[in-house]
C-alpha cells in the first residue's frame, strides 16, 4: 500500500486492523483521518523538501539552545544556506 501508492486499500486495511487482536493498532486506526491519509498515499505531491529545510534550521537551533539569542541563530541560518 505504501510503496505502490494504493491509498484506496486503506479502508480494507483499517477494517482488518479493527478485527485484529492488537490493541495498539486499534488506537491508531481510530485516530486516522481517512481522507488525509488516502490523499497522502495516492497523490504524487510530497513535502519532503520543506521538511528538509525545517530540519536544516532546527539542528543549529538545538545546538545553540540556551546559549545565544535569535540574532545569532538568524546569522548562522543565513550564512549556512
């Protein structure tokens, strides 16, 4: 379902999970927004590039936590880019 982008199989999988004997998966199945997950498994768009930029910014932020202010963080992000 994931590698072949078959989002239409999600309802069947969720039904199988609900009938199964794994309570942790029952919780997962109950909390899933079907339309969003089906779209994510079916549509060709990806937010991978955006997530990469967010990760690139968060690493120096974590390294500098409690040591410096926003101005130094801003300079490091702009100079690293």
